[in-house]
C-alpha cells in the first residue's frame, strides 16, 4: 500500500480474472475500489477482504452491467459513500457464442453486439456526471486482440469488441475537452481466467510458440496497463489502445 489517495475506481466484473487482479492493483496504487460483480458474491467479497487486509478500501456492488437501473443504483451507492468517481474500468465479460459464422444465428451475433454496446453505453453514461463535475476522469475499456485479428469461432466477441473499441475512440474525441481520457487495453490470451480453460493444452502451446515473450499473459500483465491509464500521471494519452500480448501480433 502506498497510502489511499481518495481517488475512486469502479471496476466492472471484478469478482474474478482480469477484473479482480485490476481491483487489487488499483488499491495497491492508493485508490478506493468498487468491486462490481454479477453472480459471484462470495468471490467479490473475497476480493474486498483481500484489499482491506492489505490496508485498502473496497466495496463489492452487485449490478448487471446490461441493466441501466442497476448501474445507476451502483453509481449512486458509490457517490453516496465516497463522493465521486475518478476511474471506470469496464471489464465485465458478457457471455457469447464460440462458433463459426455458418453455425451462428443473428440472435447470437446481434445479441452479443447489443449487450456489449448497451453495457459500455450505460456504464459510461452513469459515471459521466460525476467526472464532469470533477473536471476530469479516466475511462478504460477492456478490448481484445480478436477485434483486430480474427480467430476461428470468435466472430461474436471480436466483432462486438471492435464496436466497443471504436466507441471508446469517439468518446475520447468528445470528452477530451472535459479532461476525461478514454483508452482501451486489448489483451491477447490471458491465463488464470475462465476463457483460458476453453482451449486445450496443444492450442495453448501453439499460442505460446507464436509469442515472442514466450508465455501467455497473466491477469497482472493486463492490470498494469490499466493502472497506467488510470493514474494521474497519464496526462496526455487518450484514444489509444495498449496491446498486451507479448508480441503475439504487432500493430
Ligand atoms: N481471458 C482472456 O483470455 C481475455 C483476452 C482478451 C480480453 N479479455 C477481456 O477481459 C475482460 C475480463 O475477462 P476475464 O477473462 O478476466 O473474465 P472472467 O474471469 O470470466 O470474469 C468475468 C467477470 O465479469 C463479470 N460479469 C459477467 N457478466 C456480467 C454482467 N452482466 N454484469 C456485471 N459483471 C459481469 C463476472 O462476474 P460474476 O462472476 O459475478 O458473474 C466476472 O467478475 C473481458 O472484457 C474479456 O473480453 C479476456
């Protein structure tokens, strides 16, 4: 712990994986952290307990990021408890079909695009009034390398995240004059997440072999990039994408 600065960060989907690790790291960097989750109340409570045991401040808040009223309730709860909101990390992983275009229905593809964009739209709308009043803020969206580089079966995730990442750039353009930076962190495959278990060992070995840094990402690799964007030291980067993939693809 480096001492609590009073800055407040909401991390959506922080009960596991990248979100949980990000919540812990932002706390280590001195922020008060909202651990949002959907179903895993026990896991979210454990993240909060771990942060508090290290001297940080955190609260777990259940809210479905696809539900406007639930998000607004969460933001109100945070403002009532802690006053403002300085950082939003939109990380929640909305489920999607892993299958080819030929096997996919419009409900599967369109449903994922709608849910992804609705959530990004709603969480941004909800935190904006607080950031505008404060004269600044940090919005960080978790994208994916798959939005630029297609992989078999990932058309729903890649297409919906590509839309979200472009949405972030438009936000960066519009919100810059208000002192709000908007950036994307786009990981390659990340170990120790639920998605990591979808693929077999041979698949993972092929991915490692294609990665110059010789391993897959850990959640902490992604969290460190998020923490950089969240920090007040990030004074002049907005509309950018940090690619966290060990060099697996370069652009
Ligand atoms: N894992 C990878 O290899 C990888 C690669 C590139 C990008 N990413 C991106 O990184 C982000 C995190 O992925 P992850 O693999 O760390 O996920 P994960 O371990 O599966 O965790 C997902 C988190 O999202 C929460 N969540 C799901 N639906 C939600 C909803 N409707 N409202 C609020 N919270 C919800 C879950 O909460 P509950 O458990 O409470 O339901 C959980 O905390 C995602 O945006 C994903 O696309 C992941």
